[in-house]
C-alpha cells in the first residue's frame, strides 16, 4: 500500500517550473499553485499580464491533491436552509456560480487539451436516514423550480439501479456533476499556465509580504524576492508565511482517501452501475467513485483531526476500509493500493470567501467543494484584479474571526464528538 496520493502518483509531473527563486517585478504575484492559483495564473497570462506563481511545494500537491476527483455542482449545505438564511436570489446566484465552475473546468480542459478523463457522470447524494431523505427532497423541490431542473429524487425503491447496497433510504441526483483525474488536471493546468507565459516557481514558500504602497508588495521566498503590483493569495490552510488574519478564519480539517486495486468490471457494475460520484448525508461523510483504471476510490472524514502523517493517515485509512466493507461486503478481500490524507480548508459556515484585505486579494475556504469553485474563482479573481469586483459572487460577505482561534484548531475533537452524536441521533 502506497501512503501517497493516487492522483500525483499516476500523473505526469509538471516539468515547466522555473529554476531558482523569483526576482525583478511582476504585474501579479499569485501565492499558491493549487487550482485557484493555477486557474488565476492561466487567466491572467492570457490577458497579457506578467504573472509569477509561487508554490511552497509541488503544483496541485496540497488540498488540490486531497480530493475525491469529483467536480460536483451544488452546495455543501442544504439548499432550502441556505436560501432561507441568505434569501432565494442570493442563494440562486451562488448556486449558479457552482454550475459555472463545472462548465469552466470542462472548457479549460477542452481549450487546453488536458487529458484527465473528464466525464459528466452525475452526483448521487444518499440519504443515510429516512429524515435525511425528506430533508433533501424538500431542497430538490425548491431547486428544480428555482434554479436547477437537472436534479431529481431517487426513491428507495429505485436505489438498486444506482448502488449495490440496501443501506440508504433514497437519494438526490445532480446530473451536471462530473468526475476526472485530479492529478492530470492539476499538472495540465500548470502546463497551460506556463505555456501562456506564467512563471511558476515550485519549492518557494512565501515567507515575507511587505506592503510598499497601495496594492504593491515586496514578496519574499527563501530563494529570492520580487516586487508585485498586485498579490493574490490562493493558499488555503497554509501555515507558512505572514497570513495570520486568514488563519483565524480558515479551519484545517483532515481529508482521507483509500483506493483499491483494479476491480472486475462485472463487480463494479453491481456496486455502482452508473459510475456516479456518490456521497452520503452524514457529518462523518463517506463518498466514493470509480476511477478510470477500474479502481474504487473511497473517502471520508474518518476522524476530526488536524494531523496528517503516515501513522495518522493509516489509522484513518483503516476506518475507511471498515466503512467501505460495511457498505460493500463484496470488497472484503480487495487489496488497498493507496492511502493518503492531509489538510483541506473549511470556513465556519462552509461557504468560500474572496475579495481584498489590506491591499491583498484572496480566494479560499471552499470547504470540500473546491475543484470547480477554485478553478472558477481563479478566473473570476483575474477579472477582479482587473477592476471587475462586481463579478465576485462572494463580495460583501462578512467574514469574522473564529473566537478563541488563532490557527491551531484545538476544538476539532469536540466538534468531532458532537457530529458523531448527531449522526447517531438525527
């Protein structure tokens, strides 16, 4: 079993990084080479801007390499509840942004010739309890009338056509959602940005940001520095650099995934006949999908932890394997070839934030729905930097600091215990 990301292990590494460190000047310095930063660098370079992209490690290696390969439209939250809280017009605007993100991913893949097995397979959200089915059915009714007619409910009587298990009480199908190979997408996005003129520096963590005037900053890494007219932070949960204001608002939460050996097609046809992206309604969520080489990827929260190392990841992987076998007993003897984990970013309300703070532009906090929203917001922030703040769907949203939190999430075990109790009783 490899304790590394399947996505990175099976993708051709990006070979276009610049040697050494940054120097001179740039129109825009982008900090972080995940999907947000790569998409922004691509969009800005296509506009003719002089772009420098600085990454602490490898491109698409952090949160962008810790996902399930799902490009799912729809919120992390219940649509009915969110539309009540924000108002239906605002909720619908945000929902359409997630739709636009999936469309943009597909467009970039087509325009730039990225071979990453993109396919609109649809997302199935499974009700873990009867009350959960009623709740998502209420949302689907409103969704279908207001903003997304390409959704429908799947009653329990029809579940065997979707999943080879009787555990769930029905579900909701989002037909627009897609799956892809995240590693190939990330490396392809980096290659496209470099091809259009962006200078990408790997292994160059930003350790200094000095505001010169207005939006102009001196940006420093251990290998060099440059002067940038604008800076875009696309760093998520990074604990490197002078980003204390953002750390008080972003919670790092562990994400863990296992991947089986290649499985017989006949078996996969029984377990997931339509090859959907599948997730359930529990707080300790489980999700799964079939990969292009007929492996089953199975992921979930497993534990509320802010630690990720081979020992911790292996413990989480063992929990996921037990959950997978409980759902699909036919996989009891399936070999696990990959197990990995790491931190992803979450905001208190599980909604992204983007805008400008003290002369720094930022977009982050995707809370488990980052593949397409990160890509979309990278392109949007390229327009915001060009003076089109009105295009930012998250503009004007309050983002208070979390009380008593300064970057170390001491409260995660308490939150985990609460969510586990909620999963038992509700």
